[in-house]
């Protein structure tokens, strides 16, 4: 029997809902049939939230390296020893400091091949900033650490998959970040991820416009005519089945997304607002285009409900399972591609 997939878990902001959703997920013993979870944090902080959740019989197997992990229990790597003041619902420097310590240690092990995938609990993008972390979010930090030339913020749910050309960019700066090269690059990453990570053989991708009504033929802005349409044409020449540009309001309003395998939005809120409305309880944030597998829940730190036993673990659990599935699919794709005799079988299975 092959070794189970090792999933690293960073705890996020210790004053948010991260550890609550982690503990609720790992309290389900069925998890250990699919993977070996390794949490990067400290048992002292975990114990605080365990008591608030009344998980009396829950305990971690404390280890110092991933290869020491138990396949039948939740594992914890203690990343610090000092006592930390926990203030659920409070956004402060303490939450950011220990969120980064957890993330850095987990990414180190992921980068060294000691983990098969990483699931990140939510951080506060403001209080985590420091000399060591000067990035808009998880996505950019992990892309930098892995040396990837580009990556795609890919929100994935049962009925909708959405990627964005610009991620954590101020609204006033979005237009100058929308280039033909950027759109084509994101479409290429989306196509490859749909094929390799989600086994969609010939993905159809819808591309949204930037301006209201996709500019109404240039009446409301010129980006569609000058940038987005040429990018779609270039993508099609490269073998990417991309269509559009579509006006975002009408596109989601009449459920046109059901006709496509994925949607490429121009900016964060254009894609994430409809995604969270449709998929909020089950959606997963997946970083496509990296040499490693990283997923996260599609919500934030939840300060308003932190420490109150109100947070739903559904999205985090889905993120954990998706990480496992993607690791397995990448391995199987690599194995089948390396053996030409099995490629025809793979194509039939995907169809």
C-alpha cells in the first residue's frame, strides 16, 4: 500500500477562525482514510480553541518533521514555544506574526518535498506584512517562494470555476494591469490546470470584459477592442478555446457560466462576488500554475465570529479534499503520459 498523501496546514491568523475550522475538519476520523494532515502551529494555541469547541477527546500527535507523522491521527509541528496571548476577533500584530511563522515553516517543508500539498487557513493581509512578508497575499508569496513565472488565482466550486487576470490590485490600477500578454498567460494556465488538475480534456473558457456592457463596441472604454479581443484571438491561435468578451452582469445573471468549464474575470471582485454568491459554502481557492499544490478556503479570517463556535468548516474541508484529488490527478497524469500505451485509456476516462 502506498504512503498516504501528506497535507501541510498553516493555521492563519490565530485570532481568526482558522484553528476552529481546522479542528472541526480534523475531528472527523474519515479524513485519515484519505490523507495525513500536518498542522503548523503550536499545541498551546490549538488547545485554547479545542476547549472552546468542547472537543475533549481530540489531541495532536506532536512531531518535529513530516516524515514522523502518524497516518491515523492529526499531527502538529510546534513552530514556536513561547506563550501567546490569544484574542479572538482582534486584528493585531500578534495574529500576523504567528500566521507568518506557521506559513513560512510549512512552505519550507513543501518546497523541500516533505509535503505533497499545502492548505492555508485565512490570514489578515495587513497585519502579516513585515520585512519577511511583503506580498499582497498567500498567492504571491508562494509563487515567489516556488520561483514560478506566473500563477492563477483559481476559485473552484461544484458549478463554477473562476480565475482572475488581476488579483490583489487596487481598483484604480486595474486597467494598466490588463494587457494582452497577461490575459493570454492566465488563459494558458487555466487551460493546463483544467486538463491536468481537473481532467477536462477540451476546456471551454469564457472571458469577461472589463467595462460595463463589455464597452458596448467601444462606447464605454476601449480595453475590449484594443486588448481583450486580440488576447482571445491570440489564445485561440494557441489552441485555447476562449470566448467573449462577455458583459459580467448579464453573463452571470442569465447563468451563461453553465455553458463553460471556467470563466476568466478581469479583476478580483468581478469574479469573486458571483463565485462567493454561488459557491460560498463549498468553494475553494486553488493556486494554479505552481509546481506545488496549494489550496485554501474561499473566505477570510472571520473576526466577527471568531471564538464563538459559529464558523463553518465546509470550505476548508473541501480545500483539503481538493488538494488530495489534485495531487493524485497530477501523479496519475504524469504516470500515464510517461507510458504512451495508457494515454488512450486516460482520454476515454476523461470523456
